[in-house]
C-alpha cells in the first residue's frame, strides 16, 4: 500500500525498536531511518581518487574470488558475492548478515579480491569496504552459482530471470528526475542479509536509504526462478519538500529501434534494453503501450494512472535477428514489471526520455508519481512486487503492439502526402490469435492537437500471423505528433491502446 503520513510523531507508534528477544526486522530499519531523518544529511565518505578515476577495463580486472562467497559452506542454495568499490561505485556501504536473528557485520578483506597487479593491491586501503553485493542461486544446474540480483551504486539494483542477461535497473526511489532543478540520488548506505535455511527458495534482505531530502527503510523478499520476483516493502521519511517524488522507479536504455532512424554508420538493426512502456490503469482497466524514442531534447510524459494495476519497461523484441549483436545480446535483456499492492491513489506514471548519442548511457526512466508530492516531515509507506523476466510477466490479456514502424508518407509504399508519416503497428496475442483472418477487425485511431489522420486500415498479415494497422498521418510542422490507436471486433476491444508521440525536433522521414 501507499500511505502518506503527516509528521514523524505518528510513525513512532508503529516503528518501535525490536526488543532483545526479538529477531532483527523491518521495524528496526524503519526506526533507524526515522531517527536519521531528524538529523542533517551528510554525504557518504568517498573512495580514493585512484579508484574513482580508474579506467573501466582496469576496474573490471578487480575480481571477487568465488571461493570467498558468503554462505558457500552452508546448506543454503543462496550465496553472496561482494562488489569492489571503484569507477561508478564511489562510496562503500555497510554490510551485515543475519543468522538465527543475530546481526553480524561482514568485514572488508582485501584478499577477497584478485587485482590487476601486486602494486595495485598494495594501494587498496585495509578499511575500504564494499560497494555492494550480488546474490547467486543455482538457476541453470545444481552446481552452478548463477548471479540473479545485484545491489551497487546509489539505490540501484538489477535482476534477471532464469534465461535473461542483465540489462535495465530498478531503484529505491527517484527524486526530481528530469526537472531543471536537478535530480537527487539517494543511496542505500547499509544492508542486512538474512541467511536462508537449506531448501528455502526465497531470501530476505533489508536496506537503509539516505539522501539530502529523505531517508528510507526497505525490506526485499526475493524469489529467483524463470522470472525473478521481488516483494518490496518501504517506508520513506522526508526531510524536505520535493517537487517530484518517483516511486518504484525503473531505469533503462533506448538508443535506436525499429520506430526510429538508424544512426549513420550503425550496422545493427536496433540497440536498446527496453523498447516500450506498458501501463495498466486501475480506474479504466485500459492497457496502454508507449514505444520509446531517443529524443532530440529531454522529454517528460505524464500518463494518468490512478491506483495503477501495474507498469513497467518491457523488451518485446526477443529475437537475435532484431539486434544482430553477439556481444550485447540485447534480445536477452529482461523486462521489469511493477505491481502495486494496496491503494496507491491518484497519480501518473512518468516517462523521462533523455537524448543520447551512445548505448552506454541509461537514458530512460519510468516511475509512479502521486498527485500530491510529500512535504517536509511526511512519511510514506508503499508496497509492491517487482518482477524481472520475459515480457509475459505483465500478464497482459489483450493483443499487444509487437512492432512499430515509422516512415515517410510521401514515397512509394508510404503515400503521396508531403509532410505526412506512414506508421505501421503489428498486433498479436490475446483474442487476436483466435480471430479468423477474414474477420471484420476494426481500427480506431485518434490524434491530439492539429494532427490530421488522413487514412487508417487494418489487415491480416499472413507471413507473420499478426494484424497490421496502417496509418497515414500529418502533423503541423511545429507540433508534436500525438496518436492513439487500438483494434476491435463487434464493438469489443481486442488490443491494448497503442500511443505514440514524436516531437517536432525529431524528424524520422530523413537523416
């Protein structure tokens, strides 16, 4: 659930510290976060300059020794690998383990790692600390420690299902993301890892968050498998008023795709970790799909989602031929789906798209923002399940927009309208897959602003077994192209609602 509470006094009644006889738990972390919020913020101590300025390839040569995995000699299927500080991971975190309800610190040891050279190893401070950790579980065989969840850097964490490779990230919270005032990056500063018993298929860990404007307590219950499920319980304590609070944020990368121009010199068809945002609205029951773009300037979109059923950044392109990249293997990048628990109230799913000239930059952020931002002294409780895995994790029962293609509406195969776009959307799944190719499927297309929809029609694509919607649309030269579309039969929707925006500064009809 998500519940704003005015002031900190009322929180004291539900966040009392555990007695000596009780096991360590969420209430203990919440008490720490509440107390920390009443103090001024101090930035975490930084790491030595030579580690912060290290080349990425050299940082990669600092390797944790697998024979030092935490819990390797126990009967637990879970093990813990520790992450070295350096490069992007500019401060250490405090790590603890919980065994039989007792908290034990995890001390730093230099010889837990192998280093590029002996001279390099000598420069590592004996009290440096760890940047984070990676959890392993035998997902692909009883004797294989597969990494499935990683916490490192600010409040970022990444997860994968059984057959995925690492890609997009989740975060504890997003503060003022995309605003001209500048984004704040709170950090997890301490973790408690609860050692699971042998045969247990889930694990619990706790985290303490701290930042200039807020603190937070988190409980993560993780269940690895074909898809990774993470139940999140959080309580946030605000030191200051924030303009835009983002809950359950996801961060990804979209460089270019089938609905954009390919950069000059690029041989790969596409390069992205996610290709769209999916939102399940709680009020209307509508499923909304927004293909991502790499804009010419920063763009923020607010998609109304009162008490949302779910939202996520999805990678629907899952064929190697979509990318042709043997190294990045973008077709294996996971989708991430947030399913709120309880009533989150009125708000928006916010999509932030940042221009990038490289695939190394994470330029896409999505999160839910309440209609009213919390103020100084407020506390917010929220709970949700975050799932990493294939695109089917969303449970979308409708026909889905599988492909979006955009081209010139004034050439052979596109049309004869100067200044227009020909846009094609392929739908499949749900009731569409059981619809006879000769059935009367109807297309519904609407445009915002002064964009003119010159024509639209739908036809069955025999080569792919999908239904193709074709649109010829013409926006004014200085306005954003804004479209919505779905397919129906006998008055009943067959598909999710496809929605698309192209700003005037991003012309996809020519290089």
